[in-house]
C-alpha cells in the first residue's frame, strides 16, 4: 500500500530569528522523518513540510510545546498545500518581503555551553571575549535591519574563517546561522588604551585591565549595550574619585560580582533573587545589604539596598578572573547624558573620568542600559526595563493601529504599536539635553525600521515644554494629547489586559494636570479613552518650582505652614535648626505672595516634606532620594496612622495637613524616626483605600490599578495592595513595565489607540 504523504505550509511569528530556531526546525523535521525547507522572512519563519500525517502531528505538537529557550511564539499558522516532492529537509536563504512582522530577541547573557568552552584550554575559543552561539550573545544592539542576517548586523565587516564558516553552515552545530559567530582568528578584538587614546603595550589587555582596577584606577569598559565605568568596589578612594569625576554625588552605584556566592557575601539573596541574578537576561537586582557592609560605604551611601549583577558577556567573565572581587559597574556617561557606545565618543566624553579604556572593534548600533529590577509585593518589579528585555513586546488585549507614543520628560521611553503588540523601547533617559534628544530620535528611527512601523498618529504628554511634546508636534501627524496620570493608569491596564473602568491610583512626583497645576496624588475613575479626577491630595505651594525637588526642605516649610500657619516656626524641629532663618523667611514670603510657588498635589513632594521634617534629608542629589530614605527608615510595625481626613465630593480632597501635624508633633516629642515614617506610610495607605471604597460605593467599580513612581516604594505598594484586597478589591499592578515614567509611553499609546479607533 502506498504511504500517505501530506504537505503543509507553516508560518511562525514571534521571536524566532537569531535564537537557533531554524536549526531547531531542521532537527525536529529529521526526528519525525519529514522533508521540506525552512527560511527566515521579514514576517518570521516560513516552513514547507512533507511527510506522514503522524509525523506532521508530532512536528506541530513539539513545535509549540518545546520551542528553543529564547523563542517566543506569537503565531503558528499551518495550511494544507500540494506536495512538491522534497527528498530531504534544508535550510534556505532568508527571504526579504514587504510585511515585516518578525520580533527581534533581546541581548542575552552568555550560555553555559559557551561559558564552559570559554575556560577550556583545549577549545579554540579559550578565553576569547566574543564567544557566542545561537543561544546567547548580542542581538538587539547589533542589528540594523531585518531579516536578522549577518550582513545587517555590526558583524558584517568580519569575514568568518573556514572553521567558523563550517560551524555556521552546519545545521547540526550549535552555531548554525549564529550571526555574531566569530573566533580569535576572524572576529572582533579587545584593546587597552590610555585616556588619550594611545594603545597600552601588553600581551593580555583583559589581564592588564584587571591589574589596573586592583591598583585603584578607573576604567571605561565597552560592553554589550554601551560603556561602563568600572572601579574596585572595595576601594573607598577609587569609588569616591569616580563619583567626583562623574558628578554623581550620592546616587547608588551598581556592582558586578562573579557568581551568586559572591553576591551572598554582600547582600541577602532569596530564591527569587537568585533566579533573577542567574537568568539569561542578567538585570541589576536590588538586594538588601548584609551588615556590616563588605564594600566601600561610598558605593551606596545612606541606602540599605545594593544593586548587584553577575557577568553577562564573555569579556566580563574573563575580566573578573583578574579583577577585584566586586567591581562598581556604572553607566559610562556624565550625569544626565546618554551612555557612550562609540570608542572615539567615549574617549572624548569620558577622558576626564576614566584613566584607561578597554575597547573593542565591534560596533554597537543602539545603546541599551542595564535593566534594574526589585522584588516587591511578591513580584518582580522593574525600575528600568532595558537590556535583556527590549524589544520583547507587551501583548495587548485588542489590536491597535500604528501609533508612536513619545513618553515623558524623565526616565523617557518611546512606544510603537502594531496589531496586538506594543513595543516599549529601552531606557532613553531624561530629555533635558541635546545628546539625549538625539538618542531619543535615533531610537524611534531604529525601532520604526526594524519593526517596519510607520506611525499613523502620535501620542504625547500634555506639558507643552517637554522636548518629547515639541518633537511630536513637529511630525505633522494626527496628535493625541494624554494627561500624565491617565497615561500611568492606562499603562497598568494595558499590561494586565484590563477592560472597562478602573479606579486608578496614580502617585508620583510631577505631572501637568488639566487645571495646569502640578498633579501627583491622584485617584481617577478611568477607562482607556478618558478619565475623571475623583480625588487628590490637597494642593500645597511648591516654592521655587523645580528647585523644591532638589531641596526637600522647601516642601517641608510649605506643608508645615499649611498645617500650622505661622506657628510652625515655634515647633522644635531639626529642620528649623539646620536651614537658615533667611531661607525659611524667603520661602514663607514666596508662599504668601504666590511668587514662583505653583500648586501641587504631588505624593513625591509630600514624601520630601516628611523626610525633611524628620531630619532625614534636607537636600537631594538625585530624583527620589528623600522618599527612598524615608521608606528605608520606616518601621512597618508602626502601622497606626496619623489622623487623616477626606473632604469634598467631586473631586474629593485628601487633606495632608492633619498628617503633617501628627508627624511634626511626634518629631518634636522625640519619637523615633522609624515610627514617624511608618505611621506616615500607614496614613497614606488608609486614606487612599478609604477613597477607593467611597468610589466603589458610588460607582460599583471594584477594579483598582496602581501606577506612578511613588509605587517604587515597596512598603507603600505592598501595604496598599494588602489593604485594598482585604476590602474586596481586585488590584492590578505593574510587572512588565516600570511603574515610574519608564512605562508612561505604553499608556500614552493605549489612550491614543482608544481615541482614534
């Protein structure tokens, strides 16, 4: 009896290029006795398959159930076709096409197989700092266009030697069609330079770099998505010098250690943190420091947490064999500028910071900072989503048209939508200078090209002076202006695929409101298309405008004046002994005369005020410093709230004066700062939960979405979740995008999609 032969044409979409997917298909077809061919296309992967019905069923089953580790399948479409008489299975040349729907893998850490070869003296890639395979290495930062093939990456200029070419051509090899494939004979090379760009004579640049780090020197090191500035994390003098040169006074610095055991010597590492540290994405993980501190106190001053990451490139692993046990690895830039990715640019911009430069000759097409995560309220939470995660999309409940969302002023990201996918970019930074604006433009152009998205509309913040808003207005596209806090809540709704209306609690530092005041302590009745401001923290003058962000004592004076009137000057507080009488009188007059003292309902500025009232922080050297220190000082057992009150109806007003009075009088009585900070947190939790309960009674809405930078505070986030759930609410929080302004572009895109469809 003739054997039954059927044929299928299969289209696969998702992250299926550059991760060993075609070799996987080849081996799967061989296993089930099938013939045909597979190729990359601009839309994903195309497969023609012939064989027995049983083999076909097994192939399709394992294709979806057991894909490669780095693959993300978003679409598997199979249809019957006529047999073509294939006699074997082959991998064919990639096909360019008009529809570009493929997804690009993020850059990922070196895999265990490559790591084993890296330190095998018998291997031809022994200690080669660019070893990789289809399961690991650079992707997003070296690609210039799709399909993802070597000529369209920064490896185009490196011609493979016969040995590497043989691996690349062999479907049974782990390096089959690994686009960055290389070896010491034909691949990129490392060089050590002084800060004038002159080569440093040495046999082994990585070993020499490690010796210099041990001597207390500062190095600029070219990595996967840009340069790091590195120093011995145990050397106080070296770390202090790095801070002075980089103009980074107190903001914590991340460290790199060789393995999890080394991380445990510095900080507390639970099972979830261990999985994050060792996973192929390799973010910086915020961990609680061990006492006493094992590193220089200058690494993370006045902070109980430490940002820790493990090596993620082979160059890091080789360098760490010769280096101190822990290295500061902070972004290679001056404060407020984007990280350097080009060797000459790094020498020009970092020459006054670094003593030496460890560089290589593989270009980085697009910078990508290290991602930062923290465990909070039982989940992994992003502080910064970048290398290792971008450009993996956020999958949406409903399809959206092609929209560009331009994000916020601070912690900027951009977002492009296509169908049921939203692509939130890597961290761009604070749009406050021309260098970052240029990176912003470059990121948009790059994403548009590799995703083949030509926006039909653009979304932006309401603030007319943001550089992102100015850029959006210059595009000549239909525009959707999105209120800052509406975007925060829409972002949370989108990543949780929530439909209908929610009670949105949006707590942060700054966002222009519809009344032109500075919002930041908001409760919104919210859908994707529109919102209603249902409640907010009471307005308080913000003397000096943005200057109050850097000088929290100004907000303390403002809140104290609002709570006590002129009598606040008679309260015995550390603030009044520290800040000059002239300074306090000036702020008092600015408030009375309404001179440069815009009104704000900001939660961030309220945290600043209480931090200054307790004496924790009068001046801040980085965004959120005072609030962070107040969180770390708080005793979670001190959960008896201060007196709080809610007044008004539409919108309701959460009065801050009673809370400020309670906190200030406790400080005057000498109550411990930990108790005051704990009771302050408890007050906000109870007040916002009460407002949500009132709104549920009025509207029947039982869904609450929490968003905004103030929810980076784990005590506030976990406390409010717990309180709301105890009252019967369904609570949605961020797990895919940052809760801060790094997730804002997603919300802007979703509001725009709802507005124009």
